[in-house]
C-alpha cells in the first residue's frame, strides 16, 4: 500500500491519498506518520482519498480492526475533527456507507462520504 499525505495548513487540512491494497496495520502506521510531521497541528481535519483503492479487495476483518487503532490517536488529533472519505467507484461508495458505521466507533468524529476531493474540501472548510 502507498500512502501519500499533503498538508494544507491554511485550510487546517491533511489529504491522505491511499493506493494499492492496504491492511489496518499499514493504514495505522501511515496515519501515525501524520502526527510526527512538523506541519501537523492539533485539530487538523483530514480527507482520506480512497479513489485509487479497490475496497472489495480489503477484507471486512481489516476494517473492523481500524476503530481501536485510530482511537489511540484521539488525544493527539484534538476535538472538533472532521474526516471526509472520498471514492469514485459506486461499489466502494456503498461499502464505505457500511464501513462508516464501524468507523463511528472511533469516537467523536464527524465522518462524511464524498465522490470527489473538492466537495470534501468544501464541507471541511464550511464555517471555517
């Protein structure tokens, strides 16, 4: 799996672009790197761009492992956090709708699903 992160400090945003096939451990390790980056600030929102991933290849068992792993980052992440998830595949969009139920176990995070990064960015920056 490849994980590329772009920081947009003006917008208090990090965009994570995922590609390939991923495991929960790889995703957790990639997510942890964000917090070690000097550009990261507490409360920074995130767009997870999953457009390059075929989610049908990711076992549900890996998705179920994510909430406790991601919950460990809640103190470093800060409060009032928005996470937008982006995909361009119809089948992945439907899977992500189901996965959001699992991901809400992470805690007090506002998750939303989008078809493109531009719309996700607008939602995150609404009211900023």
